[in-house]
C-alpha cells in the first residue's frame, strides 16, 4: 500500500509540470503560400498551439497580427523557411495571416510574443529568408545560371585562373590571361591576328577553285574543289595562327586576285609554314 500511495503521489506531483509544458507553445517553422491576387498567406506552425489568434508575424520589423489559429496542419502551404528551427518539436497547430504584398527579395522574418504561446522557438527568430523565385541551375552546382561562369558544367568553386569570366572547368585555355578576345578559337598569347572578324570579307567576287577563305564563322577555311575531286588542302584558323585570308593578304601583300577569289594554296602554305615551323 505504501508503495502504491507513493506512486500516486508522484503522479499527482508530476501533473502540474506536464500541464505547464502542454500549455507552452512556440513557433517552430514558418511556411507560406502565394495567392492568385498577389498576396501571401503565412502560417506560423506551432508546437502545442493556441485556439485563438495571438501575436503577429514580423517581416523586416513590420508587424502583421495573426487573424486565424487552428489545431492541425495548415490547409495548404508551398514553401517553408529554408532552415527549420533548432527544435525536435513537431508542429501540431498554426497561426495564419494574409500579407497584401511581399517583394521577391531577401527579408527578415519572425514572430512577436503577445504571450508565452506566440513566441518563436528560442534562438530561431528572426531569421533571413529569400522570397525570390528559385533560379535556373542547369549543372546543379548551387550557382545560378546567370551568375555561373560554366553554366553547363558542374564547378561549384567557380575557379577562373585567367580572370576572363569563363570558369577553368570549361575554359579551353584556363591560364592564358589574354585568352581569346576575338573569339576565333586562338588564345591571345599565340594569336598572330588578334583582331580577326569571322566570317570575313574575302572573297569579294566568288570563292575560286582551290582558293581558301573563312566564308562562315566555324573556324575552318572554305574552298571550291576541282570538278569531281576532293579539295587538295584543308586549313583551320588555328593552323593560320588566328588569321583570316584577308589578314594574310594584308600581311603578305598578295595580289588583288586573292582578295577577289580567296587565298591560293601557295599563299596559305607559305603562311602556315611561317606560323608553325
């Protein structure tokens, strides 16, 4: 009997502690839903929440008193704060308020304390939240495409050794400080013609047989082969040191016929031989 009486007394003594704990409530997560009219409905999800609205939502220090409260989960929400409060408590109630306009920028968000049951979980609020839409991140390296120096290739470190705004992971010559300023595919430190414009102005009349010029911007010299035969030669802008036919003509003083019909094999061979001995 003594032990039973002791047990009953122990339970009775513990009841006030349990009651006090159940009565206490704190916001442990804030969620929200964008409405069709441009407003946003916020739900302060609470641990042991109240039956009546109490307290307010704080956005950048501006107070928006809660207008609804209920047990259970919010009816609908689409986004919650990115980092949950440091609590193992599971929210089983919510406070709600509709805010007419929330700009799509970072804000400080929190809750006020009208009394014990409307406080935010200690140490959690206010907390920064970015209400901007999620950005496109094609390579999933957590860097938005419009800020990623290699948007199609994972490079979360964004390393750019030559400072040309092209990340090392996708840069054809990542340590060349001059890189490829004229976009002809030849890095600046080995580009004999740094001002190349493709497609070029040559030929002015037509592209002759076994004559060569960059008539498009693919970096390969175009030519007209002899009838029913393959072209005698192939050249690329890399082989010519980043120079077009027009620039080779200017540098070598080749005759006007080359400008009208394209650079001859002889001119091309002499130039390429001088660029790459």
